[in-house]
C-alpha cells in the first residue's frame, strides 16, 4: 500500500510541476502589456511614463530574461510568496486570494458534499421505487443538462426579482460587515442560498442518475442474486449494493471537481459573489499575470489535494486496492 | 447500514463545518480592518452610494487618484480650492484665498483654525509639504513640477508662495489647485518615498485628514463596503457654517451594473452612479434633469482614427466618415436617450461659452449620408470593383476595424451602429470587441484603425481636452493622450499658448479657442460623438435636497476627483426626508 | 465481479465511474455501462426504437437540429441588427420579443442554436478522436507508452478545464466558433481517454484479441478490427456525452464574453441579457429561450444516451 501511495504522490508531484509550469507560461504569452494597462488606468502624464514603466518593470521583475523570471517564480513560490497584483499594486496576490477564497469555498464545499450525499441517496431510492424513478430521473436529466449560470439567472429572476424572497447579489447585506455576529451570519446565509442552489441542483442531478444506474447494476449482479437466494433480507443486500455502488461515485467525485469549479466561476458572476471566479475574470481583463497565476495555482493545488484525499479515502474504503496493489503489477 | 448512516452524517457535518469555517475566515479577515463590533447602521442617517468603486478597497493613498477608495479625497483629505464646473468658479477651501502676486509668483493664503483629525493644527508647512512630495519622479502628479514651470514653494507667514520660471502654465496650475490633496507632514514623513508614490498606505487607522468624515470600517481585499462616519471638529462648520447631512456614508463596491441596479430597485442605495436603464427612472428615483438626456454630460466620447494609416491620414476621408455616423440611432439604441450628442468641437457643455458658433456653422459635421458620399467622391474615393465599398486612391481595399472593450455593452452597440452607418455610405467598417488590456496596449502602439475613448472628464479648462488631442511629441507608447498620433506643431503650440493665458483674459482666451476650434474642425483628428453621462440616479425616499438642474446645481456624483468639485456641496445640502 | 480495475500505474479506474464524471468542465452525466457481448445490429435497432428514452431523446435532438437549420429562413431580421423597438415582449412580429437594443430574440435564438450544434459536434468530435486515440493506444500498448500517456492525461485532467479555456480564449481572441470548438476539443478529452483505456484493458485479455495479436496483426489493425467493434456502443455513448459537454463548455465560455463576439450564440445571448439587467427588468423572453435551448439539446442527448445504455445493457432497463 505504501508503494501505491508513494507512486500516487510521485505522479501528483510531477503533475504539479508540469501544471505550474504551464500556469506560469500561459499568462506570459497573452497579448497586452500589463504595465501599460496600469499606466493607462493611472492616467499617467506622458512625460512620466518612461520613469514609471522602468519602475514597475523592476518592481515586477520583468526586466530580467524569461528563464530567470521562471526560476524566480519557483523560488518565491516555495516561500509562499505569490507576488504582488499588478492591477492593484502593491497589494499582495495572496491577500486578494485569501479575501476571495472563503466565499468560493463557502459555495463549493457544501455544494459538492451535499449534492454528492443527497444525489446518491436519492438515486439509490429511485432505483427501488418506481414512483420516484419516474419523477426524479427525468428531473435529474433536465438538471444535469442545465447550464449553471442559466439556472442562477432563472433562480435570481424568480426568487429575487419577481418574488423578493432572496437578495439578488452580493455575499452579505450592505448594512453589515464581516464579523462574528448574528446579523452577519444571517445576512450571509440569506445571500448564500441562491448561488448555492444553482450549483447544488445541477450537480445533484448527475449524482442521482449515476447512483441509480449503479444500484440497479449492483442489484442485478451475481453476489446480489446469491445473497437473495440465500434468504438475506433485502435491506442487507441493498446495504452492500450501496457500498459497492459508492466506490465509482467517489472516483467520479475527483473527476467532477473541475466541473463544479467551473460552475462556481459562472455562478459567482451571476450573483456578483466576491469569490475566486469574479477575481479571475477581472484578473484576466487586467492582464494581471501574478494574480492569474496565483489563482490557478490555488485551483491546481486544491484539485490535486482533493484528488489525493479521494485516493486515500478510496484505499480506505476499498480493500481490493490494498490487496491488488501489494508488490506492484 | 451503520457505515452509510455515519457516512451520511459525516457528509452533512462536513458541509456545515465548511460553512462555519467560511464565516469564521471571513470574520478573521474582516476583524482586522476596523475593529467594529456588531452593527447595523441606522437607515435614516446613512447614505448608501455606489458607482465609483470597482477595484478592491485597499488603496488609501490620496496620490493615486484613479484607485483610492471612494471619497478618500473629499471625506478625509481635502484640497486647497474646490472648483465649481457648472458656474466656472473656484471655491476657497483649505486655502482661504489665492492670487497671482506677480507674473511668476502665486501666493496662496492658508486658512487658519483647521485641525487634523488627530487634533493637531494644519499649517502652511503642511501645504508646502503636500506640493513638494509631487517632486518625486514616480509621483502620479509629478507633472506639476515638470510641465507648468513651477520652480519652488516657500512658506511666508500664513502664505505659501509658488515661484515659476518663465511664463507659468496657468491653466494647468489651476487644475492642481483643486486636485492636490493636503496631507499631514507629521504622518507622511514617516512613510518611505515608494510608499508615498505607489504604495497603498493601507492602514486605515493612519488616515489623518481635515475633512468632514472619518474612516469607520470596511477596508480590505474582499470587502464590499467601506463605511465613513461624520466627525466633529470639521473646520467647515465653524468657518463656513456648513454641515454634512448624512452621519454615515456607505460606499458599495460594484460587482456588475446589474447587481448594483438590483440593490437600487430594492431601495438599498441612495446615490446610484452606475449606468441604469431609462425604465428605472420613475417614482422615487430621480435624475439631475427631469427630461432627456436626464444626466449631465461628464466627458466626451471620441472616435479616434489612427491617423498613421491610410486612408485615415486623409482629413477629407475623416470628415466624410464623421458625416456618416447616425448619432440619433446610437443615442436611442445604445442609451435609450440618456445621453446627448456632442458639439462638433468636442467641448463639454460647461465650455459652451467658448464655442465659436460661426466656426461650427461653417465647418461642423452632422449626420448626412448624402453629404458623406459626396465628400468621399470629391476626395477621390471610388468603388472601383463594384463590391459596394470604396477603395483607396491607389486601388487597395479599405477594410477598417472599429474596437471597444469587450463587455462595455453600450459602447459595443454604439460601434456596431457606427460600422453599419459607415457601410451605408460605402466605407467598410467592422466592429470587434477585444479585451480591455489588449485594446489599451494596441491603442498605445497604434495597432488599431478606429476606436472609442473618453478619458478626459470635467476640469477647470478646455486645455485638458486639447492636450488630449494634440499633445506632442508622440512617444513609442501613447498611454494617455493623442492616441490618434496626430502631428500638428501649430495646433500644439496654440494649445501650449492657451495654457499660459488666464481665463480672466477673455479676449485673448477666446481668440486662441476660436483658432483651435477652426483648426480642429478642418482637420478632424478625432471625431466627437456624444457626452457620456455623469450617471446619477437618486433615491428620494430617505434623503432630500438632491442637486438638480432647478435647484442646487452641484455635481451629483461620487466618482473620484468630483468631491473636490461640488459633490461635497451635495452632501452639505442633503437632509433626511421626512417619513410620511 | 469486481467493479474496479487496478491498472498498471496504480490508479484505479472503474470504467463506469470515469464515464460517470462525464464532461471535463461542466456537469455530471449518466454513465454508460460495461458493454456486454456484441449483439446483432438488427436486434439493436428493434430494441432501440422500443426504448422510449432513446426515442424521446432523439426526437428532441432532431427537432433542435431542424429548428437550427430551418429557423433562420423563417425570419428576415438579422440577429444583430438594431431595427426593432427595444424591450418588447413576444408579439406576432417578433416571436420571441426584442432585446434592450432592439434586436430580434427569435433570430438570435435560431442562429445561436446553429452555433451550439457546431461547437458541440466539432468540439465533441475532436475530443472524441483524441480521447479514443489516446485511450486505445495507452490501453493496448501498455508499458512506458501507457505511463507517458497517463501522465499527459492526468495533467490535462486535473487542471480545471474552464480555467485553461478562459486564459486561452482571452489570449487567442476567439473570433469563430470553429476555433472555439477546436480549443474545447483539445482540453476535454481526458476522461474519455481514461474510460476507453480501462475498457481496452479489460478487453485486451480476451482470447480473440490475443489471437489477433499472435497472428501478426499490427496495433492499429487490432484496435480497428477487434477492439473498436466490441466497444462500439461505448464509443458511441462517449461521443454523445462529449457532444453535450462541448455545448455546455462553449456556453460557459460565451457567457464569460470569451467566445466570438461578432456573431451570436446562446451563451452570448445570456451574457448580453444578464449585463443589460434583463432579469431585473423582467425581460424573461430574452434570457429564458437560450437556456431552454441548451437544456433541450443537451438533455435530449443525455436521455438518448441513457436509452442506448439500456439497449446495450438490458440490466438497466426499467424496473
């Protein structure tokens, strides 16, 4: 098992290296000079631009050759320094990301976990009861085919604009500040529900359908039939079926992370939710290299870690992996 | 079964834990900035404003006048004078008086009895210091020391004397008289030079200003609102009998115009400086004018042609193009009537008194496709290959691209109308929407054909507009002026001459203005289109006394650099609306 | 019978789960099951057309295709022309009403459908070719080729697709749907590669494949004549899922304003409507149709897919 895990770690590290290199490279090759964008926004007087360009070039390390910039990037990265935002100089990138991250996590983590749990449960139930099967399943097909931002718009239109039950944008009300208080928590939750729902409903559909198929498959399999033939209560059979069906779903969870993150980006924009999605978009529009790199680094690292965690969970849950992996193949 | 039930419980627990953790993280982030415990502000005493802040609320440096948090200069820091653009008057503010005491010296009398918010007294030394730090080469307002001829500042009793070498750039210096924030030397001398010119000075506890408000809470990278609180001891009350209406001001950072509009319609915003569709102007929501164009014009939107490229280097072609533009359709389709057509001279309505009607009548342009076609033909542009579009005089095809930043939906509509109306007279123009940064880069390096821009706002002098059009020399990268790379030494020297004429010398001033207008309309280096609105919708439910065309003609906006015009007067005239 | 198949690089790849996670970049989708023994074609058709899900899905998709083809002929308003009254609800003149700028929503909708189908078909197709190619090669050849391809797959898989697409689209200034389809295709193939790879693993050990290999057939021949036909159902369903996925990713890109801006697509319609505060002004006719269009095509594809799955795997048929 240690070999299995060690192998995984090596793969993830290599993936991290390649991904980080790509992450560093792509923003560099975008057209548009970020410093000039900054100077233009500053409305710098013509005479001052040369001086300022030189100053900012040095401040951002653009005045050294590319290969050196790459090495500097790794050096800073290992110190946890993600550089300073170009558009919001001299605010550190990590500060901007840390400011936005809690909001994105507040949407993502509950959406991922709750949709996984609720979707799988519902799918399993639907596999047993025809009534549910005929309602949940078509609804799930529709949900999983729905673009998240459109669902966000529709929810906002219905529940925030037409019937003013929920707020239409923002993460908290205008008359509260982020702090440990009941007012803030209430306001936060009130604003959180619609964007969360947009993400949750779409993901829910997918899990429900997948689990339903898995359960049916399991219930038709040999061991199921064998157990039933032996006279085991159907509850027991279902219990084993559920556990077995859960395994591929967990792997699927790792693969679905990218999808949910993408969904979070567009939903955040619809609700002006101040998370990483909105930050990413403005970073790109401002050609803010360091901010873009920092955000993607976060995403890549987060997804890699999540993948690794899921691999670990999988090893714990599925004994066959431990058996099969000993000694390598 | 136990495992699944546990798994179920675990899943839900984890989700809830995540939510709690997120709130905790937010509080940790928020608690550092302000140290205010639970509050909900009293609605009747709070003014909610929106429309200025699009970037993170982290910049507290008054020198960075494109980026600092809303109201930093205005609420906390103040300037020696203020300027009323609608009546073209300077208002003594932190300076109680100022005049030219000789051809090359200006003497500014500093008001006495003004205290900083930390209790210390503001002295002329502070004023001198505030102007002196602009000497730093990387200071955003360094141009004061470079371009106006200013040589030195000196304190003499209650005065600060500005000494110039040679004829001073009066118009430019006047601009700085109401745009240099006066900062406390005893606080700023502790900052490094880099911090003063390019830093964020992001500790809000260190904001020490003379203005009517003090920082309350909200500065931070993820913060959506910044709160200011009225402070006692503002000099304006004792010296001028003024008092600001709102006790609290909350400035709201924008996500999108749509989000801001939603808040407005819910009654959460009092002063709305975002773009709002016309249908929103009704009931308790009012605008400066009660009929079209509803808003003051804040800046001219220009169509810049790249005059280094054929056929845009030909002034006849440019004039033909100008006559092809269907302004009426732009105004109705892109703006639903919320903007007004610009004067062919491009000058803002506040400078109407300098517009020479004879010149405009003789040389001005307007929407007339027939005339445009005739001008093209007369200038030698013909459609030789029968594709419906004219070609260059040397036979090569004319295929122009007009650009504006992606996402600026009103401009996107406008340039599509421009492209369509150009096509209608035979000029092939196609609209395209690159990203803002790419556009800025291309614009600076003349890698475009046609584009829209509207950088110059209200100011005390049309000199700023002519500098925008005519400034020489042309650099590798034109970051802020003369995007069209038009070279006319005679026009530029006229502009420089204008700088040196005091506006009080109306005869000389008008003479140069007429000359410039004539030259402009003959050559049309840029084509003025419409006046972009000073978007301002106000909610009359909680506050009353808002500026309007009939009553209190103040700039009704929270945009940067307007507080030191007459937006502060808006605040001193606001009163809580009586609840019926 | 184990559901999971440990592979040589130690990454457990249950085929169903991989397909379960469907498109990289958007949402979850129904899983194609493990293909059973090959069936006769005539038998398949019989079951296919008896399966109401397959029929319903196909009908919806075909209807959308028909609307996309014929729709633009039924209107003489160009989608981007500003010649109508602004903000009008549906009427006899403008069947889907007009936008805040006076454009015909119906015209935009049908042209947008065309763009969606182009992006889906081409993008999905490219992803399919890549994914299937990589999957077969890695699965059949094994060894270091497998390791290298697996590494490549992992890297492309882990990076959130939309994130990469945002950067690339902003860099490339995408001005045609073909370009958009190509870049979507180049980034959404990994899960298909993994799925095909694991299927290939399990089939590789079967006797008929061994026989073919021993008789000297080249890799390409073995893949083409032995493996592919036995996975045909799987390959078809993979394509359908990629098609739907590409449409959704394309819509997200367009919604962010990173797609072609000189023409119209369903995502761009939603973007325009959102920026113009249509949802606050109640202009439902502007933002509802594009989303419903996507739900119809993609949902139809998924339902079709599920129907096919049931056809190929009788175990999944209705209870």
